[in-house]
DNA sequence: CATCCATCCGTAAACGTTTACACAAGCGAG
DNA sequence: CTCGCTTGTGTAAACGTTTACGGATGGATG
C-alpha cells in the first residue's frame, strides 16, 4: 500500500496526464469530459492534495506562528482566541510557541523562520533585548510584534499605552478621595514592568501626591507572587487606602490577601488592576481594571500580518489601542440594583 | 535576491556536489576537508534548511495537531499547557485547532489529515457522533482521542471515569450530612453531560437517596450559563443543602448566585464542582472539586501519540486516569490556621 | 486547399531536500 | 601487477505538486 493516492495515481486511472489532473483540481479551463474523468477518479480514490508538496512549489505554507511567554496567561489567551478565527477565516493554520519568557527561546523562534514552515509570525516578547531586536530585523518572514519596540525597528507593530492607562486608574482612585495608593508591580526588567513602574511615579506627580518608596512592592505578574507582594506591602504600610496592581492577576491575589487580613474592599482599601481579563469581572468584588484591549490587539495583529502577506512592500504599520478604564465594585462598591 | 540560500548555493560556493552538502549537514561520514568547506560556506551564507522540502522527502512534518472545542476552557487549556512541552522536547511543533464544539469542524480536521501537514492528531471531541467515529477510523494519520469512545473503535485513547468521580463528590456531601443535593449539568447531548447526568442518578441510588427531578437543572458548561441554571434551580427548590456542579465553571457561577441570594457556603449550601481547574482553588471560598487529572491526561495523550509515531504497529492503547476528590472550603468551611 | 488561430493536453522542469548507485582513487594482499 | 576492498564523492532519481512550453487537433478564414 503505497500510502495515499497522488495526482499520478489519478492520472493513471483517468487516463490523462498529471498536468491535466492538476489543472482540473485547480479549476483551470479544461474540456468537460476531462474534468469529469479526473473528478470521478479523484472521488473514487479519496484523493486529498498533499499540502507539503504544494507548499514546496508555491513557497507558501498557509501557516502562521504565534509566540508568547505562556498560554496560561489570560492576556495571551485572549489574544490567541481572537487571532485564531481571523487566521482560520483567511485559510491559515496556527502554530503555537510557548517561550516561557525566555529571550533565547524567542530568538530561536525568529531564527527558525528560515526553515519556512510558516508564512509569518506574531510575537509578544516580554523582554526586548538588543539581540532580540537584531533577530527581528533579520527575520526571514514577516513578523508582527505586539508590545513596545525600539523606535528604529522597522516592523509591523501593535501597541497600547499602559502609561496613560495606569494614569486613568490613579486618577480614578484619587477622585474617590484615596491618597495613600500602594503599587504592586511585576519584574522591572520586563517591558510592561518598567513602563508601569514609571507610569505610577508620573501619575502620582501629576496628582500632586508624593512618591513614597515604601508604598511600592515588586513581585511577578502572577496571582500567587502578587499575593506575596501585597502581603509584604501591607505589613510595611498598613495604612494604605488604595492598591494599584500592575495587572489583574496581582489584583486577584490582593483581594484574597486583603480579605484574609480583614480589610474590606473597597471600603478600607480600593483595588484596581490592569488588562481587564475575564476573571476581573467575575471576581468578588468585581475588579476595576484598565482594559488594554487584549482582544482588539490580537485581532489587529492578525490583520496586520495578513495585510503584510498580501502586500510585502508597504511601509511598516503601527496600530495603537487606546486604554480604557472599566470601573467595578472593587473601587466603588456594589451597584444598587 | 533569490530568497535564501539552498544546498545548491552552498554546493556552488564550497565547490562540491549537493549530495556532499547534504551528507555533511546530516553528519554522515565525510572527509574532514569537505566537512570544513561545506560548514564554512553554510555559515557564511547563513544557511537554514528548508523544512518543507525536507518534509516532502522524509514524509514527516514534525508537527502535531491538537483539536479541542475552545482554548478558553480551562480544562483544555491545562491540556495544551502539558502537551506543548512534551511535543517540543520531542522535536514537534504544535498546530492548534479550535472547533467550537462543532462536529462538522472536527470531522474536517480529521479529513485534513490527508493533506499530511501533521504527523498526528490529539483530539478531544465533545459530541461523539457516528460520523465522527467513522472519520476517526478513516483518519490518514495517527490519532489520539481524549475522552470516551465507542468500544469497537481501535484508537489510542486517554480517558477518565467521571462517573466514579462524581460518586466521590456525592459520597463526600452525603457524609457531611447533606441530603437534598441539587445537580446542575451541562448539555445532555455531550459525552460528559450524559455521563455526569447518569452518574448523579446512580450515585443517589447508591446512597439510598431518592432521585428528585426538581433538584436537577441543565445549562451549559460555562460560568454564566451555570449561574443561570443555579438561579432556576434555587427558585424551584430553595431548600437544597448541597449543590453538585457538573464542572467547576458552573460551581463558580453557583458561588456567585448563592452569595447574591444570601446563602452561606458551605453552612447553608455546600458546593462541589468537577475538573479541579486552577480557578477552583483560587475562588472564595475555595471550591471542592473532583480532579479528572487534566494535566495528566494531556501528558498521557502526547506520550501515546509519540509512542505511536515510533511504533505504528502496536495495538491501540487505553490510558485511564483515576479521578480524585480535592476537598476545599466550599464543602467543609475554612481550615483552622 | 493552404493558413491561421484557438483549444486542449502532454512533456518536462522546477521547488529543496535525501539517498541509491556508480565511479574514481588509494591501498593492502595475493 | 592485478585484484578487490574501502573511502569519498558526484550523478541522478525521487518525494508530490504547479506551470511554461510546445504539439496536435479542428474549425474558421483567405
């Protein structure tokens, strides 16, 4: 059993050449009788075209890669969820890469584009090193980067403005009369960690509030690590009346810790997060969060890549998604029904 | 610019034949001098082998597909998370398919195996129709099914026993002195829905409790739909003292509804779920849940597929993962510290 | 009736690899 | 000195498609 039928098998059975078979299968003009012979042969044999051979000839794989740190992160998950249907509708398959936030791994993915197993890549790097930037510039296939990139880098890019976003939340907290606003951040050597840390300082200054180092704690962008950090912060500065969290997972950890500590949210401490993941809305109390439009960014990235594949020559595009504050119970209390 | 360098380019530059180039790159025995010439040429040109051409010749793609209903479902997510590293370690890429629980879509994926763009498929169908079974049997590449399949179907299979699992939870609830145990299920035309519905009835019988239709409500396996169903159930049978939920998302919805209704968990109503997703442990109160070993099933499926690719001839394997009850606050209250 | 054009189809090359086979050179053994 | 074996390399075929090109056929046109 020589595996599945090929175009040669069909040609033999239909009594025509492989060229005719190919033409019929691709809908090129052909005599009606030939069309019929080929189609019935193909049907009888259960022919399915070999995508590898097709790719070799056409130099297109109809596959697109998506590389992110960890699929379990709700933000990346939301993106995959949006990216997939867009690609599927355009006839592309999705190849998934988890890099564990390892820059080396990300560079490996970029290098592997030379193998030509995908037509393009959407990536969302956490740490943007010089080497990574070089690898992006040298990539052998179109790349779309979600997140901030250095100015000089000519690459399709989807970004948001977490700085402005964090400011929205601080203004909101301040507007509620809170003035001792703690801040729990993720690692400072990541792009979002650095940006959000700076934004917190800026935001306080703009509000005329003093920057007090003892109100700032650094952990990681996960729930457990966030909870740990909140615990430390609370020990050191028990009198905070608000908590700004660098993302929603940290905020969820904060809710847990505050509840254990007997603090009411938002009466004693108002809590705000960032990313507006689904869990934020479902938590109790529901968490006020700055939406950075994850879904929208995912869709935009997919669309940028499709456009790029369609027109390789156009100048690199930058799409910016505007942050938006979603106010919920964790800052303003339960809505009356 | 004729795209990237190929072995032909290298051969020209090194002054050898393409066969020698291929041999060197694949580590076959070659004269030292030739090795050197080829490697430096490859290095200088920044050569990367074309995986499509390699696949065409070798008939292997080093890609494996995973098809599930919806990546946002925490259970499937947990599986992807486990499957990916196993495959990656074995040198395979992961191609992701979301089918929206559409049987037609799943059959489409199975058919597409004929295109030979992957070496195998791991799938987790929600509804097992006759047509799906036929498509599995006719698949042109190795398939591993996670979930129950009809007895006759010869296919590698990873399953669990949700029936026994649900029984564990019912026994636990009954052991706590609860006897009016409501049940909120997902769609009955899905494999898990049907199994869990039957298990509930069996479990009650085994405990000597009467089956009361008014204690059973059907929604969907999501939080919002689950919450709706719980609301209906609560209206109809306000005197329940326990709630068995067919999965954890439903249980999370239940917590929300019960809180709104002023019922204390677990004092007034004990709540148990199924799947033991991360969220169950993080909820408040933390949800008692039947673990069906999602992570373990994912790993097992990946391993089964790798083994199958290694030995096409061996008889189909079935791996069964034993369910395990994880007791948390939603049934027994807060642990003393 | 010769010419031209349109239509249809087959031959062969190409995509970038791997690999069977053959050939040349070198060398030890008879 | 010849035979045969080993070692290293090149030629060419193959994987399954798509497609440029040219040949054959037949009808319309002069």
